[in-house]
C-alpha cells in the first residue's frame, strides 16, 4: 500500500514539474454580434482575441496558455470586419452544423490560421466567406486547421480556395 502511494506521489510530482496547465480555458460566446462598440458582450471575435492573448477581451475572460475552447451557442454570427486571426491553439465548438452558423456576409474571410496556431472547428457551418486572394472561409497560413463535423458552404475567392486555402507549410484535416 505504501509503495502504491509513493508511486502516485512521484507521478504527481513529475506532472507538476512539467509546467503544463491543469486545464484549458473555456470561453463562452454570449452575443451573435460583431460590434466593436459593445465592450460588455463576449463576441466570437473577442473570444478569439482572449484565447490568443491569454488576457480578457471586452466581455470575455482570459484564455490559458495552451489550448482554449470557445463555446458558440446556436445562432448566426455575422462577421462585420476582417478575418479573425488564430495564433494559438483554439477549439471552437458549436451547437451543431445546422445550428451554429459563422457567416462572412459575402464580404469577409472568417479565419486566418498563422504559423504556430491550430484552429479546431467542431459542429459549425462556415458560410458566405469571401476574400480577393486565398481562402474565402479559412486561410491556413502555416498553421493547422482541423474541422470535425462541419460544413463549408457558399465561400468564394477571386483566386484560390473558395472554402479553404492552405499554403505549403500548413495542414488541413477534415473529418
């Protein structure tokens, strides 16, 4: 019994010494708007900023170093300005691809995933994204995109990758 206890203590000490966060931050979006003037709401854009910076952004709590999960309830989230840039490890979880709609309004790309960033999308539809160059929905610029149970529809560009464009240093996994 004492030996088993000592093994557990040693394992706990090793885990503590690694400096890994005990858990990831969960940031819940509470507004479908993309209005920068609304500093009290936790918009999708503010949630991505909080996850990237590990600091609060308007109505959103701070992310944690490492992986952050952004929970996006059912609704249509219309993007009113430039793409949301992902520079860290972020998972965006929707209520289902028929219920959580991320919409670029046929004017804006929705996401840009830079080197060092990983964006996992789950249970969302990425729709009506537009960009004049690469990736109307998502541009993977050296980062990683994982889409699980998602739909990409009615996204467009004037050049390459209507829904998704990935440069040679990036990675895309669709399941």
